[in-house]
C-alpha cells in the first residue's frame, strides 16, 4: 500500500469571508423561479424537435400501471410558465456568436429581469386565477409563478385528474390529460409544471462487489495517517487455478485489484484514487504551483436534501489529504444523512459529500456554495439552478443528477431550459452528469439519454476508466462501461482457500457505464456543428467515473459520528471535478467564460486527450476440464468478456472479490451499445482534460 502523498506546493485557502448576509437572504429561503424556454426561429441551439407546448402528459401515463387517484388532501407545488416574447432567446444567441458585437457581453441580473419580467397586469390575472382555486403563490420571478395547494384544488384549477402510476418500480404522480386554464389566464401560460411528480436521481455509483454487494468502507480510526486504498488498480498478468471434484479450470490474464488480506483494512476496497493521484495523472500540479487553484472564483453545487454532516466530513477530507480548509457556504436547510433510513435522502447525502469534497479537491482555493433544494422535484431543482446563477463571482454550477429524457414532459423541459439559459446569459457554465446506465436499455427497455445533460444550454459530462503507473502517470484510459462474468465460486474456510470453478462461466452482463448518445428532443446546437446527425449529442467531455477505478470520499456513517473512507464512482464524480477545473480556467482568464460546451469544441488535442478503445494482448482466457469430458473447453477472452454488443476492443482482468471471495472477469470499455472511437464519441465526448494545457487554451478562448 502506498503512502499518502501530500503536496509540497502551497495551496492557499480561499478567503474566509462568507457571502454577504444580504445575498444569503436572497437565496436561503424561497426557491426562486424560472421562465419557459422557447424553440427559436432557425437552426438555433435552443430548438427542440417534437416538444410541443401542449405536450404536458408524460408518455409513461399510457404505458404504466395506473394505481388510482392521488391523495386529494396532500399538498403539492405547481409552476406556471408564462409566455415569453422571445427577445431573451435572441439576446442569448448573440452572446455566444463570435461575429456579434454582443459576444460575451454577459447580461446583468437587472437586464435578465427586464427581458423576462411579466407585465404587472398579467401577474394580477394569474394571481386572481390561483386565488380563485385556493392556490397560494410561493414565489415569482423571470416569468414563472410557483404556487401551492392540495391535489384536489390543483385538479379543479387545471381541469385534470392526478393519478399514481407504477413507473419502472417507482410510484409517480401524473396528470392523465393535458391541463387547461379557464378565462383570461389561459392566454398567459405556456405550460404547468408539478402536476407530474418528476424526480431527479443522483448519478453516483458506489464501489461494489460484482454480485452487487457494496464494498466495506475503512474507518478513519482503523488506519493511521490516511492510509486507505491502493492507487494501482491493475496488475501484471497471472495464472489462477480453480478445482472441484468435478472440474478444474486454469485462467491466465491481467489482474484487477489487490489480494484479499484478512485483518488488513486497506485491502477491503480493491483500489481508489485520492486527490494527489488525480493531480498527477491529469497534469494539474503545475497549475497549483503557479497559484491557479480557483482562488477568487465561486462554484455552486445544487443538491436535494443536502447532508447535515457535510461540514465536518469535508474538514476531515481536507485534513487527511493535505488540502487547505474549505471556504464553504451552505444555503438552505440540509436534512439528510448518509446513515438515513430513507434511501432517497441517503443517496442525496452521499451525493452532497462527493460533490463538495471533489470540487474542493480540484479547485482548493475556490469558494463553494452548497445550495440545498427542499426536495428532488424538478420544480424545485430547476428553480435552484436559476437561483444559483445569480451568485457573485460564479464560474460554474455543478448538478450531478438527471433522469431519462423520454420520461420528461414539456413543463419539465421548460423549467430547466430557462434556468440553464439564464445561467448562460450571465456567463456561468452549467454542468450535468450523463448518468450511469449506458444507453438506458437495461433499465427502460429502449435506448435513451439523461436530461438535463442533453440540454443545448448545458455541458454534458461523461466518464472514463483509468489506471495509473507507480509514478502517477496514466497507462490505460478508456470509456467507462463494465461487463461482469463469474468464473469461480466462493472459497470455503480452508488454508489455503480453494475456489471451485464456475462451469460454465456465468455471464452477469452489463454492470454500469457512462450515459451518452443522441437526444430525442433537442436539435444539434451550433457548437456541435462538426458532429454527424441532426440532434444534440452527449457527452461533451469526460473524466474519472468508473467505480472500479473511482475516487475516495470521507463521510459520517452512523449516529455516533464515526467517519469512514470509501471509493465512489459514477458520472456524478465528473461534475464537481470539471466544475473545479472550469473555476481555475475562469481564474486564469480573469473573466467569465460562459457555457463550457461552447469552448470545448474549439480546443486542440493538447488540451483534451482523445480517449480510445482499450486493448490488451493479455486479456484473461481459460481452459476448463471436467471429469465427464476427455477434452477441455477453451474460454477465449472474447467469450469471457461478453456480451460485447458489437464492441471489438476492450480491456479485461481477473478479480477476486474481497466480500464473497468469488472470482470474476471484469471487462472495461464495454458500455452497452455505445461506442468509443477516435475523436468525439458517445461514451467520452471529446475526451478528458489535460491539466495545464486545457486551462491555458480554455482561458485563451
């Protein structure tokens, strides 16, 4: 196990001065609102194909089991998106057109308010309509009104029936018909959000045994001086023999993970990267040596529920890994813990921990503002994104969540599109992870992409698997996508342990991988004009996401306050890391750079490393000899790696699970039907950022 590297360079902490009380007052309580996005004339980046304004009944309503009416007495929040003149959309296009005199002349909050504000008489009309149906206005801004009321009152106001549906095993509320509004208010509203209980999901994936059991974490009290997990995820080829009374199997090939060593806490997790590993692998050290660490910039992180222990957890993370103390401001009311019995809240608490710690790891000098949404509904999260964009000195907004694009309705698109556009108009880059389910076919039965990552006014972040040498440099990098095949059963207690072969090998198939592919809703934005096809393609860029080559986090794991370290992955990792990198690029430029995606496609191969399919001549293969047959059965590398779904090149390795003691073949670079290739691809986008070169070119643009 390696010793923990502590940087010899000076990483200066950001200013300890928090945001002003007046700013916190603006964003701490009410959830500010956003106004509708509009498909624009011509081939603009905001065009949406097939997203009609009245398309407000989700597709799943006709395809899912109806569980009956929603509780008429429960309280819900709805959002009314008011119709817009389109002048804001036109102004936004000019901000990103290099030929326009308005290029990068970012709009102020006052200018955005002036462009999107509803006329006073229109707001009066909307207020009267809502009051007549016992709906209470919560907030209003930028052409959107949020209101609360009971299900029964909402049904009466918009002439809909709200039912519960079983959607892929989750209970979801939705309207069974399109809403309608009587009277003069009808001419003012383009769509109504919140009728469907659309929820976003975090895009993290914990390090797991190949049978789905999570790896055990390491207690901070068990290992002195922060000695947790090995940075050498891959090892030279080796030979393994498995024997039973009926068969013998011999396998040879690359090895993944560390040997199982009972009573050694550091061997529980096969491998994991600390901040200094990432700095070395991706050429970030020279930036920190020059004082480029995000100082003077702000990163906003948007979460649902938050984490009540985030301050003590990120303090421990900083101390263990030699980072300066974090300059953290929390806006809103965190309510979740990692040890919560509520699985949704627990998941968001883990997400919060990951995002704050790794934004700080990449940009140690940046201010971080954690903005906590009261829940994971689209109505609230999209409003928080719009709210976050008004923070002073803001470089990026990190959003490590999403949901299948095909499950969205028009109101869901309107809320997030306008929030993303408002941020882009302010010169702020909004980032979303592309998900951890590859092409989504294993989850949905059809291919799909994650939204809001597919928004043309956002930067979509995919993921890679990466292995490093002893000196910290990268020796293997490929798109994240994993298949799993079991080759040996658990070893019974013995000395030495003896594993019986699995005959024939058990193909467990696709495990997880970077989301990507073509949007079914959004037309190709101008910054992707060099890519084939007519639709928005995801992702734009990628970074570490594979939980088998993941990053380390520290969290509070029980009510007694005990802290643990574990390894985590998913495209959720990429969002805070890239947001930190964009903050450094903004610091270097000395001015806001706008939406990152509009810059990325102009950078050279020195700034972004193209990620190619992985290949190894020593991918595992084996021979199985049974007592019932005279001749052995050869298991080729390709047969052990399947199902390959057309993938021609991959990297695979033998893996001994520290939980079950079973043996597996893990295959890397097999991301469902998605393909890794030269140039832009649907797994890794343009590739991974190359540290100092990336910063210099991005800032120079």
